[in-house]
């Protein structure tokens, strides 16, 4: 810091010395004669310039800005004081030096930025009550000819007033001089709208709009402006929308058209005449793919809206009638919600399979066999129904050349529907494609199925899944949905090197893609494995006296794992409960009096399952409450036979199909469908009791067989 101060002191001393030398040289130059001064002037001027440059450099290094260009005058000033009685020479010298310094000035070109800020638009009012009066004559341009940039404002002046009197007449201030053709001057509106009419206490000349006049044509009260018709760069104040002038022809068209008259805020719109298409043009448009896609999509939306029934008289406060109705509903454990039936596609067909979508829970896919009364219709039909809306037609209609015996949604592909046919082909439909026929199908070859396919299912995860299919010839195939030209894997289901198992139904264990159970036509249930050391059929479970029609493994999540247990239905009028750990059934449910076609566990209740039979009866069994008779039963109307049942993913409703193509949706009461906290532990005790009864039954049967074989004495 001390060194810095010392350096500053040295520079200041040097600067002071240079200034003294410069003053000394100036005094010596002034004493010389005029002629000599002229000769020496350029040299001294150059030295002065050098000294100035050095001085400016020193000042800049110290952080002091250099002196302005007026130093030349400061240098010349002392001449008048040091000169003797002769005053003419010093004056001449000063003028000459000043002129020389001015001639030496260096000029450079600089870029000057220019900003044009419009004046402030102040609007003042003399009265609160205002009424806008539009002068149509002036708007049409008949009064002053060409309009200026303020055409949105109209005058209140009389036709007899001249433009000059309007501008300069202080006593008759009747109009703005904006229509003047003089030189353009720009201003801003500073007063009220000139089309405002005020109270009677004001004179007519107070009802004008005036502007700032830069030329001075204004008085103490009012500013005025003279605007040229040429366009300006100032922003015009917006007052209202100006609509185009209507001609006589437009007025006649408007009168002929039966439409609402034009208002101030809505301009007149001319309605185009509708072009009439010929019948051939209409048919061409209707046959285009774009029209078909649009029509199919919009008809589904319109049907949903038209079929909705909304009760606007709902009393949310409640009433006696509603209380009674709720009590009645609480007593109904199974209540018919709706039916799905299409006269065109469902009539005279049998429902062969049902499946709910996991991505879209309101969608239900159903497959149907052939309609013998309509040989021209497709043999196989698959319909997708929507339970969310009250429309009576299916969302999508798919068909193929062979009766569809099984169908399901592709779990990880919400737009794909898979079907197994009577001919052995696997077909694939896509609802994104505007066609009802399959987009893919498997070949009819020895590498694939050649017998009816009653079992299909998609197993695996999002990144690794396969389509599994089993036909009645005992062949099991694994497919990739991206390529159905040939199976990825296949195997023959045979038990102990005997003939192939005629599979009618199958089910995978919960959370397992390798182990599964199958039901067959030979009244036997088998366990099987896809991969590992024991692929194919492993064990047989005998107990039914008729072909197996349905099988389902327990898959309810909870505190306790019940995945080893599964249910079967059969033509022997019975249902049976099994465990893969025991080859003998745990319990037989024998309350039916006809073929039992299907059975399925509830997806949320561990001890609840449903079954359907040929009498049209839907039964709900809660094993925690009763094991001999169903907890709830309902018989379908019309004397039909129910052949398939599928629980909704929520467990609150169940869909059943019959032999005439009708699907019935039943709501299950909450106290029946929803499990309690202790249902899992109660079901454990129930299974233990059933196992104990099974042991006692086996002992009795063994004793009975011994007594039958012993000789009589």
C-alpha cells in the first residue's frame, strides 16, 4: 500500500512538472512576433499534442478521466494577461490558436441510437354520464373525404363549419382538425370522446374530442392535433370494433335469410349454400376407409349417450321408500344387473367362453359357436361388450371361419383379443384395425394344433410372456403374439406313456407360469409342468365319474397361501375341492341336479366360489359358512342352461353365459362378496375340517371294501 502511494506521488510530481513546462513554453511563444508565431505554431501545436497525449495517458493510468476538448481555450486565456500595452497582437494570436486547435479536432463516425416514445395518452372526462353517437355519414367518408389515422373517432360538427374555423376558432370549438391536409403532426388523444353527449348544462362546443397540436394551435383548455392521412407509427387507441358497411345487396340477403339479426358485437356472417351430393358420390364417400373409421367410432359414442338413463328426481336426503328399497336389496345376495344380447350376432349361438379385460375392467369378451340357422354367417363370432354404459350393442364384433371355442384378452396388449377355434387354429384380432377378421392366425399343420382348442391363456410378465394353448389331442403349444406362424415350444401331454390326454380345461397355479392342472374327457385331473426335469403329465387325480368341464386354481392374495387348492366341475353333477399335495379330493359338493359346466374362485374372497349348471342355476358357495348347500342361488329366466361363469376383477359382480347366446351380469351383495378380516384364518380351519372328513371317508370306504370281499358265514 505504501509503494502504491509513493508511486502516485511520483506521478503527480511528474504531471505537475509537465504542466509547468507547458506553461513556460506558452509564455515564450506568446512573446514572439506574429510572423514567427505562425511558423512555430505547427511545431508547438505538435508538442502540445504530444504533451496532451502523455498527460491523458498518465491520467488514465491513475484512473482519472482525461480533460475535455475545451483545454485549447484554457491554454489561450492567459495570453491576454501577460501581453503588454499592445492588445491587437494577443487577440490575433488567441484567435489564430483557437482556430488552429479547432481545425486539428479529430472527428469519428458514431452510431446514434434514436428512441421514439409516443406521448402519454391521458383521457379526462368532464361528466360521468356519456352516450356514444355514431355519425354514419362521416364513417362512410362523405364529409371530409379521405380519413386520417384516427378514423375510429367521429365528429359532432355541422356540415356548414369549415376546417379552418374548427381549428382556430376558440369560441366555436366544434371539431378536431384531424382532417386537415397540412403537414403531418402526431399527437395523442387528450380529451374525451368527441361523440359523447353530455348533460344540458354544457354547451354544444364542449362535446368535442381534441388533441395535442405541436404547432401551437391550442388554448388553455383544449389541446388539438393536425393529423395527415398518411399512416403513422403511433398506436391508435381502440374504442370499438368497426364492421364493414353493408351494401343494399347484403341487406336483401340478410332479410331473406331466417337468422338472428347482427348485433354490435357479432358481425354479419353469410351462410354458405349446402352442396347436394349425388347418390353415387355419397356411396363413394361411405365406402372410404376414413368414413368407416369415423362412423364406427362415433356410433359407439352416440349409442352410449342415448342409452344412458338419468333420474333427475333423485332425493339425496333419503326417504321411506328408498329405505325400504335398500333393505330389500340388502337381502338379495345375487341381483340381475343387465343382459348382453345382439339379435344379429348372438341369436341361435352358444356362449363358449368369457373373459374380463384387466386393462379396461368394463370390457367383457365372449366367444360363440356356429349358428346353424344362418349358414351364410361366419361360423365363429367374438363380441366385446361394455358393462360401463347401458348400450345394447357390442363395442366390437370379430368373426372367423371356424367356431370359436375359447377366447381371452391378451393381458399385456390391451388391443389384442386371442381366440382358439374348433379347427385348431389360433386367431388374433386387433381393435385398432378397421376389420373384423383376424390379423394373424396359426397354420393348419402338424407343428400346431389340429384338434379343437378349448384352453388358451397368456402367462408371464410384461417383458416375458407367452400364449399357452392346449387342444383335445393333448398337444400343448407356446406362442409369441408377434409371430403365430409357428409355436416357440410344444409338447404332448401323456400319462405314463399311454395315449394322449384329451384336455378340456386347464388352469395355472397362482403366480406360477410353469406348473398347471388340466381336466380331461376321461374323468381324470392331471398336474403337469412346462419346464424342468419332469415336463408333461406328472400325477393323476381320480374321483369324478364324468368328463371334467371346468377347473380353477385358488389365486386370492392374502396372509396365507392357498395356491395348492383347486376346484373342478363335471358332468357327474358334482363339484370337487382338491389339493395338489393329495391325490384324493377333499370334499365333494353334490347339491346340483344337472351337469355342472363351470366353476371359479372369487378374486377377493378366499372361501367364496361360483358355479353354473344345466338347470340355469348360478350358485355362490362360502365354505366358511356352509359346505353342503350354496350360500346364494339364482335361476336364469327362460329355462336356459348356464355353461360359463367369470368373476369381475373387483369381485362385486359375475358374468354368466347360456346356451342361447345371452350373457347375464349379476351383482353380488357386499356382505357376501367382500371378505372380513378373519376369513383367511377361518378358511384354514375349514380346510382342516374337510381334510379330517376326507380321512374318515377313506377309512369307511376301505372298511366297506374289506367287508364286501370277506366270505359270508
